[in-house]
C-alpha cells in the first residue's frame, strides 16, 4: 500500500495520535516514526471544494452559520429512522414499523434542535413534509428487504491517516459483511439518482469511504451501494485497488489545491445549479457580493472533534 493508515483514537496496530497543543497533532506509527497530521478531509467537505472553493472557505475557514433546509433535515430524519429500524427484531422490520418510528425520531430531533420547528409556515406544511419522509421510507422497502439483512455496523465512524499526514474521515451509513468476509458499503440518499454525467461525482464519496476501509482493514470492499430513496434507484459499483489508488491521488491533488488556497487566500467562486440553495449569495462575487476578510487561522486550530461536520484543514 502507498499509505500507512490508522484509527488515531484506538489504533489496533500500536499507532497512536499525540499532540501538545502547540502545533499540529501527530501520529506515531508502529515503527516509532512520528509524523504530523497536516489536516483532515471528509467526503462532504471535499465535495464542497470541488463544487465551489469559496463555499468550502465559508464553511470550514469562516465557519459561517447556515439555515437548516427542510430537505436536509428530512434526510437526517429518514436516516435516523432507518438506523433505528435495524434495532428491531428482523421480523418486525416492516413499512408500518418504520412509519411508527417517524414521529418519535422527529420529536427527538426537535429536542436536539428546537430551531427545526421554524422550518414550516403552519401545521399543514409540516404534515406534508412528514408524509414525504414517510413516502421515502415506504420506497425503501421496495428496494431491499431489511428482514433479510443484519448489518455489521451502522453510522460507522472511520478515519485513516495517509503517509502524507492527511487524515481522512467520515461516517458510513451501513456496513454489511458477508459470511465470506466480503464488505458492502451502503449509503442512503434522500434525493433522486443523478444522471450518467454526474455518477462519477456521486461515486467519489463511496470510493473515499472504500479507501479509508482499505487502509484500516487491508481489504477492498466488494460493493459500494448508493440507495436513492427519492426515486427508488440503486447505484452499485465494485472497486478494485487501482480505483482506490486513483482516488487517493485525486484526494492528494485536492488537498494540495486547498493548501494553495489557504496560502494565497484565493478562494474562487464557481457558479453551478447548486448556487440556488446556497445561504451565502450575499457574500459571493458571482451574485455581486464581497466576501469578508479571510480569518487568520492556523490549520491546527481547525482540526476539531470527529463529530464536527465542518472539520477540515
């Protein structure tokens, strides 16, 4: 392998993460070599930079607040229900059971984020939104039968340090392991499947996860599976080592571009259809705005806890 990897919190091979608070964290490899962790990258933030470097800056460097979007919160809710569904005995994993989990999970999310209550103009709008979520859960049962599955892990946090010192990390929705040891990585999407011209971008996230698992376990996942609950389509891909080496090269090139933007403070805006949903148009040059001065933060100050969603660099 081109990289030596570890879970820096509990490395089974004796590697451990350290840090004195004065500089970058470091990882100590099994042979006693110490190297700094230069930064961290997740599939979401990598996707942000590829979509629009300025968006990455606003989320990671500036850490600007964003309003919760109904579609995103619905995705969080559906994911939560599907995770809880597998807590039930296999025979009880039915469409009716999933619908019964919907309101309790919504109340739990509201307890954690009371601002979600302000997403809707009235009760009718909220009920329509909940019914859309219920429809996605119904559609899930047409895509696979959860009574026949026993996931090895759900909402699995993974991380690996490449030999460049770049920490890759993220959360995998579901990991299935066959009796012969074959691994299937499953990710739920509450949107619709992309057209053929956008499939490569969708698969990048899954290859990112596959690379991390390969570095951690020494085994290339047999299957990557994206389940689009918006229209019931499934995108499957079987990676090999060459795929994952190419993904690693792409990630390194992406990180070098991020480092260059940090160094030069040049964060270019890139217009796309996703601009319609961006909270930061008022600060974007593409819409006549002016970004604020770039905060003077060192990379070490932005390597935060694993639960952070905007946790890179």
